[in-house]
C-alpha cells in the first residue's frame, strides 16, 4: 500500500484518479509492459504530488503539517494570550508566524508568546524553526512574508527563487567589518532564509557572497567566500541538508552599481540565493 500526502490534497486526488491503478504481477513473474502510459508504479512509502511528479517525503518532515490538530491547538492559544490577529503556517519543520500587529511592542510580545507556545506544545519542540512573518500596521513588513506565501504554494524552482528574492528584497545579511562573523541583528533574516531553504532542499541552493570594490581583489574574493561559507554553516546548523547548499564567493566581480559612492558600496555588499534544479 502506498501512502500519499500533499500540500494540496485535491490536486493529489485528481492526479490519482487520472493515473488509475496498476496491478502488481504475482511473485516471481516478470512484470509485463504497461498498457497505459497513465499507469505509474510507486514503491511503498510517503509521497507528495507536486509539479506533475510524485516526490518521496521523509517521515521526519511529517511531525507538524498545515491543517493538523497541532496547528489548530497552537493557534488557538494565540487568541487566549491576547493576540487574535496572529496566525500560524506550518509546513515540514518550519513554523511561520503571520499577521499584522498594531504596534512594534505588540509584535515583540506576540513573537515571544508564539515561540513559547510552539516550543511548549507536545509536537512543537522537535527541531521546529520559528520564523517572524509578522508585520506592523503602517510599518515594517514581516521578514518571513515570502516564506508564508511559499508555505501555501507548490514548491518549484520558480516559487523557491521568488521566496528567496522576496525575503532578501531591501534587506541584507550583516557581517562585522572586514571579516565573516555574522552580526546578531541578522538572525531573523537568516531564519527566514533557512525556512525557504528547508522547504526547497530538493533543489540546489547557491549562496553567493559579494563585496564592494574597496580593498585588494584577492582579499575581497577570500572575504566573500568566507562570508558565503558562514551563511551556509548557519543554514546547515538549523537542519538544512548540506548536500543542497553550495557557497560561492564572487568578490567584487559582480557589482549591482559600479559607482564609487557609499550607496553603491552598500548595494554591492550582499548575499544572494540562487535556486538550481538538480
């Protein structure tokens, strides 16, 4: 028996109806060629139907999933704590808190309460990554906003690239000057990127490090590689498969803005994520 799971159950059911069933031959009998190209034989296991394919799903990624009792139980606690405007999106090991807070203070309190609720739930403490997708009314947008959209959609090269692009738009991972030590202020941004990488780990994810043009070429090339390596190490420490992560340092060779101004330097010092089909 094959067990199927899908982020969009209706799509999977429709696909299965179209595919039909395949009769397995008796033991010891060589299977005959299938009469219909719509017949697909799957080994026993857990699958997700996306982008026209059945993709194997690891059992460890089924701890908490959108629509489960755990999600509803955790979210119901938000209203009791005084945050009825906060919601939760769960997919695989990634929990994104979403909603619009009336103030920055309310957002900070809601984030702390949401993280505690997830950590204290019987199923929530099993390596779940909590990402800030909360916006402030009339103010900043949640850094996990693009991740929340990805959680609701099918995972593809294009949707994953959009999620990384949206996450990094107007933002940058900060490092200490002249070295590869990540600044603590970038923790929330890195966690959002980690969430995207977790959902998109079936693809290769290139982490590209870039510097501005100040300093020696060889120093900038080495620094950009070390910074890309540091981001890769952070994502891996949060559970992203190392096999899906590639770190590349480009130094100053790919500037966004060639001007020799402070604004151009700031644009060119950046970390970029590129999603590549395997």
